[in-house]
């Protein structure tokens, strides 16, 4: 599943330092030669992909990035210091385009990869450069050039590896909220979620895995009923599905089958996608019914079923362990 996140920002390379006019002043030398140094180059704005970042949200608050200017030249032909580069971290998967033309500046895919988005201006020349036979005492110098200035459009495409599916109200948003930093709306009515929510869950290795909470599926979703159909297309691209079933429902087994039928009806191999069956709201199920429910599920599907409570945080570690195992982490 791909999610697109946008931001538009301004970047400005540092201005080059000016060259200067100076003459050597030495004892016993009445008219020393020209000795004005060159200005330093302006710093560059450089983007760097960083796998710890997951969104472009930071760029909603800070929108303009300027590198340091180069310094003026000095006497005795000394060149001014170059401006420092400004390093700006962006999430892996960020595409950088010129704002008005859409021309691609580059893609930052792997962590650590860099892209120069604005070069600094060249430093100006000092008068030492203009010494000639005709002019032994040139007063000429040049100013530093302006740095490049661009308005850029950033676009982030994230690939979710794990999709959370189920009927409306099963607790999908609750689950992603407890597993990740995502804070979707949660409410006791169907179709609370209208667009997918993304959350990043840390693996034991420390890397992030993107989970997606998808709007509830209902019978007929594959034909366009409810909201789910739009998103069935996207879950085609996840590696693993968590199929969440409301344990407090009148007929959890029927709920399972409704969603399975939609996956089959949709085709594209979705029904064969690795899928973990999870009954949520465990604490609502009466003790004596639990065994029966698990047996019924097992008999009907021939697969293992997990029991969790997203609200109580019960069984979630086992669920994650299972997810990492399925993903081969
Ligand atoms: N008792 C209990 N209630 C839960 C649990 N998990 C979620 N809920 C409740 O179930 C209701 C629906 O939760 P949501 O997370 O919004 O469900 P959803 O699957 O995202 O629903 P849609 O977005 O409408 O598809 C809310 O009132 C939650 O508080 C749980 O483990 N136990
Ligand atoms: Mg929801």
C-alpha cells in the first residue's frame, strides 16, 4: 500500500563571499602589488535520507532552508572561508521535484544517500587576479555570486508491509494506536476510519515496519459497497494481513467469512496472502465460550487463531512475534 505525503519548501544555497581590493604594504617597498584575496564559496543545501524518519511532517513547520554564505577574501591573497553545507534529513522514499515544473531533482531511497538541492554561489575574485602589464595597481574585484534558490516539492511514498483488515468496529484503529505512534480516530460506530492510517512499529532489530489500518470492509466491498473497496486495491501490495474479528460480535465466525468472501471475490491472489487471524475484544468473551469459539474457528478454517484485547494490551506481544515470524524478520 502506498501513501503519499507532500510538502513544499524553499532552499537557498549560500552566497559567495566578495573578492577584495588590497595592496601589499611592506617596509621599503613604496608601492606593493595587488594582494586582495578571493571570496569563499557559498555552502550547499544537501538532503540526506534517514531511515529513522517516516513522514514529511517536520516540513509543515519549517519550510525554508538556507546554507551559510561564503566569507569575504582577505589581504595577502587569502581566500575567505567557504560557507558550511546545510544537511537536511528526509525520510527514505522522498522524491524531490521543482515546484512549478515538476522536474525531478532526484529520489532518496536508501538511508544515508545524499542529494545536493541548491549549490552555493562562487566566491568573487580579489584584485590580485587583475594584475597585468598595463595595470600594475588594479582596483578591480568581483562580488560573490548568489546561491541557487529553488522552490521544491517533496513527495514521500511509503510502502506498508502489514495491512490490518476486518469488519467495521472490529478494533483495527485501536490496534494500530496501541502498536504504533499513530493516533487515528476510534469510536464505537462503524466507518470511523475513512482513509487508511499508517503507523510505524519497531521490530526487535530496531527498524520500523509500516502497518496500515484500513477502513472496514463489508459484504459487497469487492463490488464497491462501503468504503473498503477502494482500499482492497492497495492491500494487494502488503506482504501480510492481520485479519481482526470482533470477539464481542453475535457471530464472529460469520464475520470472518464475510471478509474472506470479499478477499476471494476481489481476486488478485488476496485470499492467498499470508494472513494472521485474530479475535479481538477477548475480555468480552465469556470464559466458557472461548474454547468453543477457538474450536469452531479451527474447524472451519484449519488455521490457528489468536485471541487478543487491543484495549487491555493482552496478547499483543504474541501477535507481534507472529508478525515478525511471518515477515521473516
Ligand atoms: N472491549 C473492547 N473494546 C474494544 C477493543 N478494541 C477496540 N474496542 C472498541 O471497539 C470500538 C471500535 O474500535 P475502532 O478501533 O474504532 O474500530 P475499527 O475497526 O477501526 O472501526 P472502523 O474504523 O469503523 O472500521 C471502539 O469503541 C473501541 O474502543 C478491545 O480489545 N476490547
Ligand atoms: Mg477504524
